[in-house]
C-alpha cells in the first residue's frame, strides 16, 4: 500500500491563512476593547506605510461583514517632505473606492528648522501630526481615530517608558485624548509586525518611505526593537508573554501607592483569616 502524499500548502493557501489570522486578531481587539460601535465614523490615519495600509485593508474587509454599521474615511497628512509622491495615496484610494481626504500642512519645514541635525525628530513631528489630524477629526464629525500601531509598537513603547521615563505604561489599544474630544483606537494591537510586513508584501501596497524619522537609524526605539528581536530568537514566545502581561496587572504586587493602599494594609482578624484559608483550600 503506497503512502499518502503529504499535503503541501500553496503560497495562496498561506496567504489566506495569514489574512484570516489578521482579520481574527483585529476583530478580537475591536471586540475586547469596544473600539467600534454602530454609527461610528472612523478616520483611518493613512501614512503610506505597511501598518496603516494593512489597517485600512483589514477594516474594509471587516466592515463588509460587520453586524454593526460604521463608516471609514482614510486621511493622510501631507507633511510636504521633499520628493513626496503626492499621487500615490489618492490613486490607490480612488482605485479601491475608499473615501479619503488629504490634509496639507508643512510640518517638515517646522521640524527640520527646530530640531538640530542628528537629533531625534519623532517627538515634535508626532505632536504636529497629531494636532493636524485631531483638528480635522473634530471639524468633520469623526467619532473614532484609528492608528496603525501593532503589538510590537506597544511592547517597544512599554520598554522605552520603563528604561527612559521610569514609568510602567505603554500604548493602550483604546484611549481618550487629553482634551477629552477624541477616542483613539489601535485595531492592530494584537497583530505582530512580521505578519503585517508579510501581508503588505503579499498585497503589494504602494509603500511610501518616510524621509524624516525613517532616516534616523540610532533612535532609542530601534534599539528596543533589536533587543526584543534578540530575545525572541533566544526564547520564542517571550514577546507574546510580555504583551499578555500588560493585560494582567496586579497593583498589590507592584509599588504604586496611588493604585494600592499599602499604608492601610494590615493583618485580618483571626476569624476572617480562617474563613479565607478555608475558601482557598
């Protein structure tokens, strides 16, 4: 009796598997954190990078089958970087039939004028970009602002805050802006960057490189990303465990006096202690 031939997964099958995994993870994040509700008008911030393209693509797929109705509008901030291909995003979005708007604001000149050469531009660039996007959202009835940050971005931010700011915080999957006027969501929160990169390559998105922060190779974030990659090589699954830990916090096991009243902590009366012991037995 001849042996049965082994099933060989085709590239198309692998691509379908990846797309299914990303849709599942995005759908789960949306459900877990209540990111999108019926009637929402969601602004997808589209930079032209792999993450934001993937975010828009997956949200479009979920929109077609979602049990709730919500609108999607892609918004790009044209920061007037030199040699920026202004036609790429409008051509792509028009071909996809996606409603979009291009905000034109020369933040590039501001950043390069204010920040000395060789210094990190990300902080100022991010603030200016966020201000422009928030202002447009407020003026156009946007109820949710969707950003393309993924699991690895969240992990890197966690370690950056711990190493350089002495704070235990990261990027939450959902947050309210400081002024209380906007709700920001990160539907890719459960997605790995490697999966997003592979998906973007499969879909052949017209990637637009960033000539501002993308040209700075010695950023602290990149050092953290290298550290995480090395950890993952030594012990696969470590990044996933760290990410899960961000959702399982025990304030009484840390040292933040604003989260747990350590000063009031004392032993329980004998009867109460005995009852707890019996319950836990």
